[in-house]
């Protein structure tokens, strides 16, 4: 082991600085010392003294005052507090530099984003003030108009305001569109709490999502949505990275999941991921528990409303994709929410529809628990009466909806708003769709058994067709004439498309014997009418909007059974929406075909075996979504269909008749107002 040698190179100055007071002698004009005075030190020489003199010779010759050098005072060692303060100052400096770097990166990112938007779609020609004005002018306008009196709130404009040239007039228009045309369908926000003045500074993420969602329907800036949609995505990613956890962030994620940004491919849609983040955040915020005692009444309602929407979105997603729900099926707040809509005078007019939807989802949760126990196919082989269970469950759904029709009618007298009537019809559409989901499982297994029980097969067939026709007729005759349909959630278009696809597949050769010619004509006419409506300009905002995509899918699916014009005559109206021979088509195998023998439905864990040489068939909703997502959607020309007079449907009870009569009266009164919007 080597020995380290320490080499101390000490010069004379170092030794001088270590000398004690006894080594220094003080004279009249200075001090005689073994070290140099100030002047000699500057010359880097030692002092030379004449014996008996106390001033060095150089100072005497230069007539300079001989000033002795004193010992340097040592600085006191920094304390622990001093070191901490110094470290904190350095941290603040580093954070400031990193913020500047982030702003620089964000600026370049925004420039690249805006560069990708074609100039003719940028919407700059429609803004109120010239686009050549610096962004600071936009921020100043927002600060002046929406400035908050709270000094603790940092007034930093959201990026969507700065880079999309949103002046106060535009922002107010977007919020007006959202709360009048979008929030009623997914009533998660309270207009009294979620105002522009409260959100623009305090909750920029939710503010951005509201503006982006409404921008798709903002006619004043036709190209705004193409510019703004990525700002919502960036805000969502920043909130996730920063670990932001609050009620408004949870609501923003839910809105993005329900109103997703259109993608080029179905597989790129990340609604399920956003929904999962929102539900997990709701659990961490304790929304599944009663509100704390110090919570205000309006804020308590806001928490409860958000949680019930989380429960409905989770249950709906589980039904659609055949996945396990994230939340407990027997959630306490959900099961005790039947009368929550009238628990306070501050409840929204749409809370009654939310409570009704929760009760419907609870019934479907019981159904999922029933069919999800063990191997369903083996249980059916062992004697499980799946047909009887399906008929009983659809009866329960129907009866539950009858109860809520009465509640809707009573609440409509308190809140005579046309959009409340629309929401009541929407809940009836969803219930009919869920009845069809339940019955399709029974129909699938009856077909697998070869329809040996002809009477039972006809019962299930008639009930299933009634549910499917109810879904389509509610959309065509009650929802479409209102002019509100284009603002509906994407899921509503999925429901009606599933019902139409179910009817189309009854035209298959192996099912056609169950239908007479009149029913076949009726199916084709009804589906064609639906395709026209979904693809019309009154409903589809553009070719990427969900109703337009489903319209093209149904067109291709229906064309497979209408090529033979000699077999089935065309309906009275000319139908021009079907793609011609030069249009890309869906593959020959379409829903409910399953060509993979090992395929198992995620929703029901069963598939329908076809005859020899044919594909298996899976009527589950999960397989329907899988088929739509894996096939291209050719773009076809869309026409504006004629306006259909709402005739209503007779359900047989006095409350139902009153509901239909009220529906027709309301739409006659408000038709002009809604279409003039």
C-alpha cells in the first residue's frame, strides 16, 4: 500500500500570515516586520530597513508612507441556514431557467402545429381583430374582460386563447354553445359553478376542453376545431405529468372520453384511457363517498353528479367492449340515487335523467353478473334457460323505463324545457338498445340450437325486432326533427347503428325464412332512412363525425343484401347514398361473421356456429365494435333527407300517451327556434 505524500508549498507570505503579534513591531509611521509593507508588497520585494529606522528604505526614498500589512480577517463559516437559503435560491434559478426552456419548446411546438393547419382552414379571416396583433394583445383583452379580484390567482392565459386568437367574444360564444347544446346531453357541469370567469384562470384544463368541444360546432370560426383539438390533448398530458388532481381535472378527462377527437384510424382512439384516468382520479378524490360536512350545497351536488356520470360511463363502456367495469356493480351512492334529483333546490333540470340512467345501468350490472358466472356455454348445456332469463331482464328494463317516464313527465312540468324532453327520449332510446343487447344473446343461442323451439324463436325474434325498431324510430321521429341530434354523444350513434345492423343481418338466407316479405321491405326502408339521416348535413358535422362513419358502415353492410333488385323492390324514394362499384367496400365477411374458429366473444363468451362452409356468427356488441374498428370507412356523398313528421309511438299506458302528446306539442312549438339557432 502506497503512502500518500502531502506537499505543502508555503511561501514567505504564508509564514508571515501565521506569525504571532510578537513578531511584528510598530513604528511611528508604520511597523517593522519580517514581511513587506504595502508598497514593497506591490513590488513583490521585501522591505530593507536601516538600523534604527522604522520606515523601510524604499518608502523613505519615494517619500511614501510605510503602511504595514495587517492579517486578513477570516470570513465566518456559513451556517446551516445560510447553506439552505443558498441552495433554495439556486433551485429557484434552475426552475426559472427550465420554465423559460419549456416556454420556448411550447412556442416552437405551437408554431409547428399552426404550420400544419392550411391557411384556408385556420379561421384567421373570421376573427374580430387583425391577426397581426401580438399575442399579448389577446392576453390583455382576456385579462381586462375576465380579470379576477383574487390576488392569489396567477393570470396566465391558456394556450388555446393565445394561439387560436380567442377574444372574449369568441370565448363567450363557445361557452354558450357548450352549455346550451352539449352539456344537456352529458350533464356533468353546473352552469353556475363552471363559468368562464371561474375557469379561465383557476382551471385552464377544463376551460380548454370546453372550448375545444364547442369549437366543432362554432360556425363563426369554421377552422377553429382543427387548430384547437391538439391543445386539449397537450393540456391532458400536462395534467397527467404534473400530477394535477382535482374535481375539474376529473371532469375534463370525462368530457374528452365522451366527446373524443376524431382519429384517422379507429384503433387510435384513446377514449377508454381517458375514462380510466377520470375514474381513478374520482376514487382518489373520494367522490364515491358522501361529501364532507364543510362542503357547500352546490359543491356537494357537483361531486355527486360527477360520480354518477363516472358510474354510467364505466358501465356503458363495460357493456360496449365486453370488459370488466372499474367500479363496483353495487356502488352505494348509485344504488341510493333514485330520488337524488329532487334532493335540493339547486339540482339541475337534467339530474332526473341522470338518475334514471343510473337505475338502468344497475339492472344491466345485475345481468352482467348473471351471465358472467363461470362458463356460460357449459351452464346452458347443463340446463340454464338463457332465453327465459333474457326475456325476464328485458321485461325488467321495460318496466323500469315505464317508471321513469312518469318521473320525467312530472319533472317536465317543473322544468318545461325542450331539451329536457329530448333527454327523456334519449334515455328511452338507450333502454331499448340495452333490451336488444340482452335479447341478442338469447337469439344467438337459439340460432345455435337451430331454432328447435319455433314458438320461442318467434317470441325472441319479435321482441328483438321491436327493441331495434324502437331505437331507430326514436332517433328518426323524435330526436332528429329537433335539430339537436348533431350535438349528441358518439355513443348514441353507436346504439342506433347496432340496432340497424341487427335488423340488416336478419336478411341473411338462414334467417330470411323467419320474416315475411313485408318485414323485409320494412327493414330495408327503415335502415335506408336511418343512413340518410346519419349522413345528412343536419347531423354529421363532417366526414369524420361519428354519425357519418356509421352511415357509411351501414351502407356497405346493407348493400350486401340489396344487390339483387329483382328479389326485393326498392322503396319509393330514390336512394343515392350506397357506394358504387368504384367505391372501396367492406370485406365480404362483416358483422356478425367470425371466421376465426377460436374466436370467443369478450362480451358473452360464446359464438354462433354457422352451417358447414360458412362463418360463425357473434351477435355481441363487442364483436360489432371490433368489426367496425377493423374495417375501412369509404367516404360517400351525403344528402340532406326530408324532414320527417314525428308521429310518436304508442306504448299502451296513459303516461306513455301523455308523454308522446307532450313531445309532439313541444316540438311544434320549438321547431322553428331550434332550427334557427
